[in-house]
């Protein structure tokens, strides 16, 4: 590579990085969203120690593995940069640039290993990485702090795939250390991606796509090629089998979730066909009106309607393209199959949210590589005049992408701008109206908040959280109408006990402890919590049940019933032993009321479960220190 070419690439890369920073910068000043605080607040670390960091990283309950690497970065983020959203979003933006670099390296090695692909590798890699970095679809991953889990998972996935490709290149050219690189991708980067987010398991299928469509299991010796083929087929089929077994053993739980959502597996699959087409459109033709954080307004399909039939036809056409192009147009087959593999977990039969844009953070690479590759291919064959036209077209497209990303980032820069845009593009999203109600509450506009909750309730009539939210607003005013209590009890009995429900109930009890909520009847609130505890869908949500017992324990304490509060706090721990906070509060309560013997017994239980603590160890150390001080004071008095 000549010095002039190196300087040109360096300059262009720097300009794109600057454009990316400029486009995203306004959004760094925006607020937290959705479940940000739910994941970030428990990871707060005031004093740094490896023991504390390890304890925090193992406390998360999201996903089967808890995503410890991602949680650890939240803890470090809070320790070094504080708790403001800016610090978390700025780190996410830095990660986005690093992932963009990883995208470039991956595409470079991927195209380089194609027949006659060496001349196309570098320009294709640059275009894909630039396009991806500036793509407005990624705003809802970068500026939504909790999606760092997605960023880290995909970063390690790309690093692992690139390391594997380096090893395969060495294997093809019969150089030493080929298997060392290939093994490193499995031994190091694969686990790192899984412990960032469970979708890292797709690493195995990504590798299969690379081998099947790009490398064709090519090796200098026939038996090596055969071993590679057998290895990847066995590994990929084993993952399919393991996924089916896992789903089967969790079938009762998943069916309960579907029933709770009032949705069948069949309806989800029908709806997801339309979602896949939406994703294709968002990646290839992004429009502000289609983008958004809140897609809960996406229509559910209950039968083979026209949209579903058209979507299925398009998806089958994509499948036909994958099959027919697998030899003569490998990049097309690879790009489409990569996209479908990326959606294999979150957009199929697992009862997750119907639509989320971050599911395309890695999926988009597969689709972007197709036009990028053929642009470079035809650009190199074009005349000088046509090359200039193509270059202008490319620069214009990148500039437009950066501008749309800036517009979207600017809209995310304040709660008011964000909600205004979301409401304009998604007027039938209940979540938008709920968030608007919260914003009006911060301004003391209670009537406006009620109106927004009424709209949200009309959109989701069975959502108990909205009714409870209305009751919460009465903390700031007059007595709660009895019909609201009755409505909440009815909806919470058979409806969804969602994080929204738990959050509102927790806020009510917290307000009562702060003497900010005299309007709410404690007995009626206790009845609502009882109804929630008896909800039939709570059997697969032991954490929520534990929190409900915890909240009821708080109500009992407000009513001066110390023994009942101790019982309920203990019950909370028994229901979900991984959460030790109820026992810590129980111990403090016992110490406060002079029950040193009982407090010692509680602390002994805490110590006995120390190996599975879901709370930082410094909390326990602080509790023991308090008990020792009180014990010493009592000894001196006696």
C-alpha cells in the first residue's frame, strides 16, 4: 500500500469518525430510557475493589447467564464517570466507534478470502464500516445505555470471527499457528460475547455462514476440508438440537408468558414476518417516520392477512436468493443468511418484545455488505467519468446518513424533544403516553398526566400498571376514588405483573416512607399487593414475587407491625434466595428495635448464603460493622 493511499484512508476514516461523533453528540445529553435504571442502578460502585466489582457483576438476573461483563462495565462507568446519563452514553459512543473498526477488519478479511476478492476487500470494508457507523438505525442502540450489552456482545463476536478468518487464511496458505488463531476465537472471544449477552451463542451459526457461503470449507488438503465440514455441521446442528431441548424444557414457562401477553406462538410468528420486512426497510431505506424506541404500536396479526402473505412471499424470495446465489454470487447468499441468523433468537418463537431496533446492530452488516461489495466491483470496472459520478453518489449518501442520524440524535437530546418526536411518529404507542405522563408529573401538570394515562389505558385496557400509575398521582393531591382501587385489583388479578407494575408499587411505598403519600389507603394498597401475589403467572417470576413480599413488609412497618414486617422480609428472601436485600433490611430492623440475638441469627443466614449473594459485599460488611458497634455499646452498658 502506497503512502499516498495510506494517507487518503487515514484522512477519510478520521473524517467519518468526526462525522459520527458530531452526529451523536447532541444525544449524549439525553435521559435514561425504559429499563436503563433497572440494570444500571444496582451496578453502582462507590468504592473500587476487585471483590466488589466481581460481586456486582454477578448480581444481574437478566438472561440465563446474568451478562456479568456488561454489568461490570456499568459498575466501572458509575465509579469513574458518575451516575449521569451523559457518562454512560459517551462510553457507548466510544464503543460504537470501536465496533465500527471491528466491522471494518471483519469485512476486510471476509472479502479478502473470496476468489479474486483481494482487490475488493479494503474498499468494501471501508464502505460497510462507514455506512454502518453513520446509520441512523443504530441510534437506539448507542444512546440507549443498557444496550451496551448488545454492543459488547457484538464487538467480541466480530473480534472472534475476524480472529477465526485470520486463522483460516493461514490454514489455506499452509502457515503455522493457523489452528492457534482458530482456537483462540472459540476459547476467548466466544465466551466473552456470551457473558456480555446470550445472543453471543449465534457465533457458531455466523461461522457456519462464513464457511458455507464464503470459504466453502476450503483447505490445502482434502481430509482437512472434510474435517472442517464435519466440525461445523456437527457444531451448528448441535446448537439447533440444544436450542430445541432448552425450549422444550422451558415450554411451560414460555406458554405461560404467551398466555400472559394474550398472544399465541402462531400469532407471534405471523407478526414477526412483518417485523422482518420492517427491519429490511429500516436497514436499506431508513426513514425517521419508521424509526423509534417504542414500537409497542406494531399491529399483531391473528391470521394470514394481506401484509403477512406479502411478507412471507418476500422472505421466501430471500430464501430462494440465498439458495440460487450460493455459488455464483456468494456475497448475496452470505449477506441474507447473516441477517436471518441474527434474528434467529429474538425474532422467532421466544416470547420477547415484538420489535426492537437494537436487534439489527449486527444483522445490518449482512445486508450492507451486499450493495457495498457490488458498488466496489462495478466501480473498479467503470470509466473515469462514471467513477466520479459513483464517488459523488457515495459521498452524498454518507452525508445524508450522517444528517438523519444527527436529526435523530438531536431529538434524543432532551425528554421533551424525544417524546414529541416519538408521539408524532408513534401516536398509538401506550409507552409514549406513559412516558409523557411521567414528564408532565415532573412539571407538576397532574391533569395533563391523567389525560395521557387515559389515552394509554384506551390503547392497553388490561394494563394494571397504568391504573396503578393513576393511583400514584393521587399521592400529590386528594383521596383516591374507590373505583380506581377496584379497577386495579381486577386487572392485577389475572393480568401481567410487569416491571411497570412493580416499579409503580415500589414508588408508592417509597413515597409513604417519605411521608409524601397520605392520600393512598395503606390497607387497600396491601390488598392490591395480595392480589398481585396470587397472580397465576407469578410462578415463573420468583423475583417479582419476592419484591411484592418486600413491599408488603414495608407497609407492615409503616403500620408499626415489626414482627409482621420481619416475617414478610424473611418470606421475600425464601421466595428468591439470590436477593439478599430483604434479609439485610430485616437485620437492620432487628438492630433498631434492640433484637441483637435475632439480628445475629439473620446475619448468620446472610453469611451462609454469601457464595450466592446478589448484592455487593460492602453492604454486608457495613451491616456487620453496625451490629458489632451496637453489641459493644450494649456490653459497656451492662
